[in-house]
C-alpha cells in the first residue's frame, strides 16, 4: 500500500505544479512606462546659473494644463476621429501634464541659461518671466502622428508686459509606442523653442525700471488712478520661430 501511494503523491504534486504554471501563464502582462524627459537631463549644464552667480533672468513655469480625457497615467490613443482607446499596459511615468512640464522646464532652462524658480524664493532685482501653458489638444495617433496644440503666455513680473501665443505641433511617427513618445518629445522641443523666443523677445523690450518706484511717482502725480494706468499690462506680438532641427528629437 505504501509503494502505491508514492506514485499517486508524485502525480498530485506534478498536477499542482502544472496548475501553478497555467496560472502564471494567465497572469496580466507587465506594464511599460514612458517619459517625455530625455535620459540625458542629468548631464545638462546651465552655464549662466552655475558659473556666473545669478542668471540674467529667471523663469517661473506654472503647472501645465492638459485636456481631461488625456489627464491619466494610461496612454489614450486615437483610433479614428471620434474614438479613442485607453491602454492599460502602456503608461506615462507621471501624469501627462507633469511629463510635459518637466520636459519643458529642462529645455527652457538649458536654452535660456537660467533657472526655473516656480515655487521657490528668488533674489530681488533679477527679472522673472512667468510661463503658463494650456495644452488644448494632446493627440496620439499610433503609426501616424503626435500632436500638441497649446496656448502659452510669457509675462514679465516687473513690467507686466505679456505675450500670448498659440503653437500647433504635428510630428509624424512610425509604428510602435516608443515612436509615438519620441514624436511627442519632438513636439515639446518645438514648443520650448517657441517659448524661449518669447522670453527673449520680452527681455529685449524696454523695461519699466523699478516698478514700485514708478507706481509711487504716479501716485504722487495723479493719484491711485494714474498708478493703475502706469501698471496696465502691455501685450506684444508673438515671435517668428524657425522649425526645430531634426536632431532635437532622440531616436527614430
């Protein structure tokens, strides 16, 4: 009887192992995570900030708004003009608005040799340009194109001079989700070039030196009403931006 039970026990153990293997085969596939920030961000240098003390100007890049339908960790891809798919296994490393903001901040600080001081104290006497970005369309068409349609503004905090512009970036992409992410990365690079040109344009306009002193002088001459007129925001035209070179994007 003992010798007959051993083969039965072995068969039961083999059956249990087979069942476990079958369950493992039915497990959910692993997720893939993507980011819009280049892998060489840590190697970037900021000469003006690093070697010359305070840079010529500072930027404040506010959190980036994206449409609610794509404000999720999962990829939302277009299948046609009226339908989308939400991909559970293809995900952003952080929320899309955060991904765009981080990539833009890295690009802008490099291109402008400056520091993004959003949420941080900054020294007096250094011009600060507040950058706001509202992404109105963030479309992912696998094997076709990646599109970012954004309204952005740059405001000088001392003179209240403001520039409001729109950029529509449409990048062709190949097959696969890696290519789709690279397309969005190229679109972000083009957007950062446009915003950098806007900051430089504002920096080149005549500044109101000592805004507080100007307000005080206006009050002494014409009262509070004149002060309001003196500090009324002035809008300037958007700059013409050349297309970003092909090397701006990494990969295919």
